[in-house]
C-alpha cells in the first residue's frame, strides 16, 4: 500500500524540482537578502561543535517530518507543500550553485548525505500522505474507521524508518560533506 504513496511523493517532489529549475534568474535577486540573512544564521550554527551540528540537523529534519505527519489530516496540505517546496529549493539552489561553481561541486555536496536524506523525505512524506488520507476517509466513510488504527501503525513504522535514515544523513552532512567541498 505504501508503494502508491511513495510514487505520489516522488511525483510531488518532481514537480518541485521542475519548478525550481524553471524559476527565472530574476527570482534569485529577489531572495538575495533572505540568503544573506540565512548565511548569518548558518555561520552561528556552524560555529558550534560538530556533534551538536549533527544533532541539530537530525532533530530539525525529524521534527519537520513529524510535524508534516501530525498535520497531514488537514487535507494533506503540509506533506504536499513540503515535498514541492523541498524539490523546488533543491533544484533552485543547485542550479545557482552549479552556475557559480560546477555541477560536480553540487553533486559532491548533495550525494553523500542525500542518498539517505532524500529517501527519508520521500518515505516520511509518503507515510504522512497515507495517514492524512485515511483520517480524511475515516471522517466520511464507515469502513475508513476500521482501517484507521492499522494504517496508523503501518505509517508510524515507515515514519520511524525515515527517522532512522536521517541519522546517517546528518552525520555524513556534518562530518564528510564539508571535507569533500574544501
């Protein structure tokens, strides 16, 4: 049953990727002030010891997936927006960095931890979409109520797998990726 939701999650993420690549270069000028503010925040975070950075990254990613899962019964809006926004941000920033540096630089910066983080995102958001849908169906159909608890258990299992994938992603992003980019 989760396969269908994984394909839907990949499709939504793909829409975001396409939108990010299609965004005009003029948009990057509009968000340059936001990027400058973000760089200042990142500099303060990166001044922390590495193990704290890894913990911060892990818990930030877990909390985003958990919030998406909890809020998914609201018409599945949060998981849909999360997938599209993450795809958009990934492709938009990657396109800018590839122009300024190189495609190789982008791939070295993304692939080591992305091998774990992207499947975690897709699996976690697929579980959120599945859970949100069954809650909505349970409100309107009698048979939906019978499926609610089993589907909740199943989706929590997939959500926990996504959380487990986020741990090596955070460690790799903190300890390996920076050394590859220097």
